[in-house]
């Protein structure tokens, strides 16, 4: 087609040229002859024919050119479509820019690499580079083999790494190719990490070919065997053979790996210096994708020392199992790992019953916290402890044992295990008890006598001074006992004393001491009383019990008692003085009319009277609107923003002024007034929270509750009604409990707290760290938040132990995923330290003292949070749960 058209075009061009020559000739001839006569007519006709021929040829020529133009256009469009398809089929991103920088063409992969192009519709190279710059985190220049081309790697903020190549075309344009090498770089990194892991592996690694010739060894292999890498490469793997092992071991090894299985075993090998060593080896085949074995890899560990230890352990195990003394081994956390048969014989527990448990499961309950604290301090300080302790068998019986505890340290000096060895000393203790009973107990009433009372009182004074506690001594003298003894005889007098002893014991706790001082005199030692009111309460109970009729010889006999009370600290510092003062107070009570109680000092008596008056005033405080709820903000430690408020009760006494909560809340709990007062506080605080929420303040509310309120009817339904009445989201309410509540650990208490959780409120432990709660309590109770007691915060930056304690509490809270609030923050240094250690929330005078609702509202509107600056090493936990 092209040939015919080309020839026709040439023919038309020749004919056109001939006609033009003819026309020129005619015109030139006519000009010379001046177109005369018939010649002129003939020339005119010839001229017309020539012109017609020229025009015809020109028309045909133009038509052919138009046809050729349309054909070329179709061919151009076809080529462009083919070029577009070819560009789109590229696996790399491609774009072509004109010499003027205009985008000529780009494929889909280009827009996938730079997804924002669709939104911006960039068609200029400079605009594209300008918009690309913010997305490029880092650019690495790399060498290019093609002259005039620029190659580099772009690390984009999308996480992808792009291999870029920009090459100039012959006409000055720019051809750009982009390849996503993110996956390739990850694979390369993994290969580098794998190689690094092989080189740094703590295990010996050896790779051999299928013939057993060594192709690779890592540094650990060289360290263990003594051969360097050059000496080992190319050698047979048997170069390490000691010749001390049976040939069947190696036959089994090769048979196993040639079958495609992994071989595990122990080999006795020989080092370069000739010394023998044991290795635990795992040998397996390395295969290609087709399953063909390429090489074998052996991963080995030097277990020479372990084999020696095993031999020693076998000998120790023999002693362990045959010993007549019980042996218990615990891990570094104090959890039982193993026991010997003597342990099971003494305690009744089998290994599976105690393994993984705390030895406290054997506790008899006879020892207080101080005993165990002193014991562990001795163990941690000196590495051992020996002494007598009472424990409980599986059948529930309590028995004495002589216990020795030793600490086992690892090679780094850290505690790895605890070993406890004990023997049952029940028989010896029974013999001693008989002697002690005769020396320290009253034979008639079986109560402690004066000697034992003196010992316990001396110890109680020391303990009270150490723990900053208070003790009370009640000196009791029976009224009309002499009349009964004289009129009915000593036999009935002794019977009366026995009955009195039982009634006295029923009025006190097991931890208190009831002693017969002599004749008809008794002394009661009350440990850890909160105030003189507690002693007065016990004395009143004693008088009530002793005023009830006694049955003697089928007759009802009424006696009574006079009681004197002395307190420590305050009244005396020694046991003798305390007994004497209580005796004097008892005589004062007799002088006042018998069957009464009298404190040793007038000051204490006056205090008791004042307490009684305060109780009467408190009964009317709510009705007389003397109570008010104050609020203290809780702030986020780092940002300083307000997150919530804690409701705090205040009493505006008409005569005594502002009375702090610790002066009347315990009294309210003892008298039962806390029920109505606590519900009023919760209702009032929720109403105020609703008011703040309506004014755009998004806060949570924290309110204190006590176990006593449960007994007085504060149940989950009551809280739900208050929340619904005030349109409060349950998640905005936090109920704070004390650590003392956890110590009860009763199902009733847990059920009570779970009821609040089902409503949707949060639970917090107030003043955490001051009680004796343990991690097991935190796990059993549904608490969300811990509040660090202000005493610990006060010691921050001044006491290294205080810093350590706070840090430990913060770490524990983080591990248990509990929200943490520090109370009593008063300085910026305390705030900074707490924030540095990861404490999320704080409250204290640094931010604001407790304020009435109106004052706090104004304070909230004017408050400007100040952010605390942390060092770069600090990695605080998330802001809240």
C-alpha cells in the first residue's frame, strides 16, 4: 500500500512539474509574440488546459496528503496506546517529564508510590519535588552505573523505602523510575540479624557439607574447642572426637541425620589442648527448596560443668531424701520448689500440694507481722536465720518446730533459692509448756499469773513504743466477793473466780491478756487501742457482764466490779508504775460508789467526758447543717490538667470551730452515725458533680467509704439510686476504701465491693502502703486505683528509702495495671520526682488545699496548668487506664 501511494505521489509531482513548465513556456512564448492572431487563441486554449491540469494534480496531491495525515494520526494513537500499556505493565513506578518539566506520562505504580499525587494533580517536576519534600524522612545517595543518571533511596513517612533513578532523555526530558525495596531491605536486615545472631550466639555452631567437612564455625566454637576458624575450616567434624565414646553413638548420629531427622545427644569431645569436655548437641540437615540436603548444622553447648554438678546433685539428693529433718527449697520469690519425704511426714502435705505455693500456707497464725518482718530482715542481712516457730499441719493441728533458713546465691551474688530445714519439737515443747504453766499460770483459773502478766506488759510497752501504739491496763476488783467467799465457803468462792475468768475472756480479743493478779483481783492488758474511749468501752462491757447474776449452788449471786484504767503512753513508762496507777484508779472507782470505772488521771477522765459531749453534738450536726463537703482537685502529674476531685467532710462546730475529720469520723463509725452522714456526703458530692458537668467541667468524683457503712446499709443499689438521681455516669465515681478493709478478706466484703463494680463505679485503696495488705489482696479485691500515702510522698528527695518505696509502689501499680494517685504533694520537687518515676496523678497543697464547692469552682475557672519537664530517659506509663 505504501509503495503504490508513494509512486502515485511521485507521478503526480512529475506531471504537475511538467504542466507548470508547459504553462511557463506558453506564458513566455506568448509574451514574446504578444499573442497575435490565431496563435494567440491556440495558446489561450493550451494555457487553460495546462491550468486545469495543474489544479487537478494539486487537488489530487492535497487529497493524498490528507489521507496520509489521517493514517499517521491513527498510527500515532495506536503507538501511544501501546506505550501506555507498556508503561502500565511495568512492575516499577515510571514517570516521564518533558524538557520543560511537565509530566508527560506515569503509570499506576507511580501513583501508588506517591498516593498524594491524585489529590494534588501535580504535573510539574518542581511542584512534585516541593510536595514530596515533607514526606521524605531521609535520602541516601547511591552510585549509578548510567552516565547522567542520579540514583538514591527515599525513606518516606509511610514507612516505605523507595529506590529512585532519574535519567535525562536525549531531548532533555527526565525519565524517572521508582522501585519499592521495603520488603527487600527487611529481608536483608533479617539476614544481617541472622548472621549477627550466629556470630554472637552463646551456643557453639558448626556447619559441614554432606561429607562432614567443616564449612563454618562461629566464635563460640573456637572459644570452646581451642581451634581458630582457619584451623577448623575444611577439616572433618571428627577432629573433635575424643575416642572415649562408643562407635555406635556416631553411627546412630549419622543414620539419624541422613534420614532427615534431628539428632539430640551428648558427646565427649577433646579440645585442641587435649582436655576433654562434654557437649550437648543438636544436629540437623539443611535442605534447599527441592528438599535436597545441602549441609548439616550442629548447635552445641558445653555442659562439662553441668555434668559435674549433676554428679554432686545425685549425692545431695540421696542425703535430701534420707534425712530425718524436713527440708524445703523455695525459689527467689519465696515459692516452694521441692520438699523431701521428711517434710511430708511432719506436715502431712505431698509435693504436688505445696509446689509453687508460699510457705505462709503453713502459718499457724501465732506470730504477728513483726515476727516475720524481723525474721526476713535477719535472713536478708546475714544470709541465715534459726529459731523456734509454730506452724500448722495439713490436718489443722499446730505444732512447734526448730527452723533454720539459709540463702543460696548464684554466681552473680543474687538470691537464687532459700533452703529451710526444720524438725518437729512438739514433745520438747510439751515438756517445757508444763513447766511454764506451773510457773506462769494461775492453777485455779488457768489465767496468766502476776509473773507472766509482768513479762507481757513489759513486752507490750516496748512494742507500743516501737510501733507508736497505745495500750491500756484495766485493774479489776470484784465487789462483794469477800461476802460470797465467807458466807458460802472457799469452794464456791473458787467456782465464782472460774466463772469470772470465763466472762472476762469473753469480753476481750484473743490478742489481749486477762490475768489473775491475786485473790479477787484481775488485770486485763489491751493491746493497740486507738484511744482511751476504747478502754472505757471494754470496761463498760466488763461491768455489764460482771453485774449479771452468777449461778452458785443453784443460787443466783450478784457481785459487781470496780475498774481502774491506766494508759501507756501517758500514765506510766514501766510495767510496775502502770499496774500501780491502774490500782490507784481502781480504788478511786470504789470510792465513787463501786461498780464503776475510773481513769488514773483527771486529764484522761476529762478527755473521755469531752468525747462523750462530742458524740452528743455529732448526733445533731447533720440536722443543724453544721457539716460541709470540701473538695480537693486531682491533677495529671505531667500536664497539670485537672482530672477529678476528692470529696472531704468538714464539721463547723459552733463552739470548737472547724473540727478535722480524723477527730470525728472514727467516733461516727463507732456510734453508727457514719451511715446517715456517709450517704449525705455521697448525695451532696454527686449533686455538686452534676452542677460542674452542666457547666462544662468534665471531672470524676472520689468519695471515701468504710466497712462500717456496709453494716449500716450502704449497698450497691443505694449508690445506683444516687447516681441516677443526679444523672451521673457510674464511671465518674470512685469509692475509696482503706487497706484495713482488705485485711478482713471475707467473702461478704468481696461481694460488697463487687456489687459496686457491677454498678460501674471504680474502687481505690486510700493511704496505700501504711497497712499490711499484700499483692494477694490486690488480686482478690476488684480495685482500680492505688493512692500513695502522704507519709511516703513527704520523704521524697530527703530519704533514699522513701524514694525506693515510692518507686516500688509505682512499679507494682504499673505491673498490675492499676491507676496511681500520690497524695500530699506540696513541692515542685516532689511533683517532678513522682512524674519522673511514672506516677500519673497527684493531689496536694502544691495545687490546691481542700476548698468549699463555690471556692473550688472559682479556682477551676482561673487555674492554669503547668507542665512538668521530664528528662529524656523517663518513660512514664500511659496516662490512665
